[in-house]
């Protein structure tokens, strides 16, 4: 057994995280084991990252093979995995061009910078406003927390960048009242994740697309959490039938290996000319090789088709639990991005359910203080879904007794 302990985290780590009391050391499929050999079923998926579970053979093979050949070059040279991945992503989406980085925040940073620069070059410096929505989450850089619609994340970091406004989510009238010819870009999560797992209404996203076209503003979809198969389509915009100008993607894109990407059109991409933006690690051969394996596995016949079936199995299980214990006001989401909002009697106690589930051998998430979030592997076996729900029911029973 390792001599590393959870208590040591508090001694050596900056205290911006409060990780659970166990230290996982091994994962396989949708199961994880801690230092004591205790087994957990994973309904968290590393916050919608482990789309193919833990230690998927195709990903291990891609990383091992690439690791024996070429690790890093930086952007002074390109590499085969980066080009192959970009080619595959453009084949599968609306995009013509791809920019690689290392995280969702960086992908959104690139998207927002592109939005402003495109407006600057084509319309002038006064066209610089960025419109976002209340409750949104777009990352932890100073720019992205400023654009995000949750003030708690920028508290104490002011002054933050200006030229940013926020309107209510799913409120087309509010967006119409705010947008103008000085708007450079509108950024929206098709499904708000951290804000409570709230899907956008189709007519809302269609309306925002039309408003952006009317005012020559770029539409950015933040698909960091909703992308790479999570909804049953490769990207949620494909499910809605609403095409953005720019899309940010990360999390599941690497299946657990850090990578992010910004996808866009030829028309927009030309605004980021040589030297205007960059990333030392972006397009890293290791990351791109693993990511290509992820994309190829997720787009295999039958994988995306099974997502909604598995999601319905979880919904049915949660309904059965709720029929007995009455803890949920609503279960919402799309595909395997599900949120269960607690009733008023349990408001603010989402983390209590998280801890109780962990005690029963189930890893899950919250999305704010009132919503339990479920983002398991897209290929989680039905048996693991059923076993995880059984463990969750035990946790609920103990908590409400």
C-alpha cells in the first residue's frame, strides 16, 4: 500500500479544492478502486470526461503507441496526430478549421478572443460586446469567469474585463433587448451544466441564431460538457439543428487525457492570423492521438444510438427511487447529462447526497447546491447502471431516515 494519504493533500496542495475522503488508484470500465481496494461505481465520469470509462483498451493503445514515438514539439512544428484529429473533427461537424489547446477554459478563451478579433477586423473597435447568460459556466481564466454568469467565481478577482453583459437563459426577449450592432459575439451552453443541467429550448437557440445573423454577431456554443457524444449526438448543436459559428470542446474529447479545441468556419478562422493566439501544448501528439481514438470509438456504429437508451434506464431508476422517497422536484437534461433537482425540503443539501452515495460505493456529482448530476461513461453496462442505482437508493434511504 502507498504511503500517500488523503491528509497529505491538505499539507501540500493549495486549498482551492475539497476532494473526497478516498484516493482512487485504479479504474476499469465504469468501476474504480481506492487505496484500500474498495470498489466504486462511477456515475461521475470525471465530470463528463471519461466518456469511454477508465482504461479503455483503444485509448491505452493509442497513448502507448504514440508515447513510444513522439511526445511534444510545440507549435513550431505540426504533427501527424494533430492533423488527423483536426481532419476528423471537420469531417464530423460544421467546422472547417480547428485550434487545439488543453482545456475547456482555454477553448472558450480562444473562442471569445476570436469573436472580438473578428468583429474588430470586419466592423471596427466599437463592436466588442460579448453577451452571455445568467447561470452559465465557461471556465476559470479571468476572461472566462467574467463571461460566465455566476458572480461567485469572480468575487475577489476584480477588476475583470469589461464589455460583457448577461441575460437570463432561455429568455429570447431578454436576448433581443440586449443584442445590438455593437455585439461581437453571443456565447451559450446548449445545455447549462454547472448551472444546474438545464437544456436550452430549441426555439430559443434558433432565435438567438437569427438575432446573431441580424446583428452580424458570432454565435459561440460552449459544448465543453455537452459535446463528444454526451447527448446521443456527437455535439448537442446537431441534436438541435442550430449551427454556431464557433464551438468549444474539451472534457470528453480526450477521454481523460487533457485536450481542448475550438472549432470554427473558414470565414471566422481567418481573423486569427499568424501570431494572434497560441498554446505551447496545444496540438500535443500524445493528446491528439488519444483524442482521435476517443472520437473513432464514440462514432462507431451503435455507440451514440445507445446513449438515450442508457439515459432512460437511469431516468426510470431515479423515478422509482423518487416515487418512494420524494426527494426530487424534477429530473432533466439530455442523453447522459442528467440533473435531478431536489425538493424545497432538501434544498441546499446536494452535497449530503454526494457524501452518502460515496459511503455506499457510488461516485456522482452535484451541479450547484440543489442539483444532483449524473454523467457516467457513454458505454456504461446496464448491469453497472442498475448496481449504481441500487447503491444510490441505499444512500437515499439512510439520508432520509
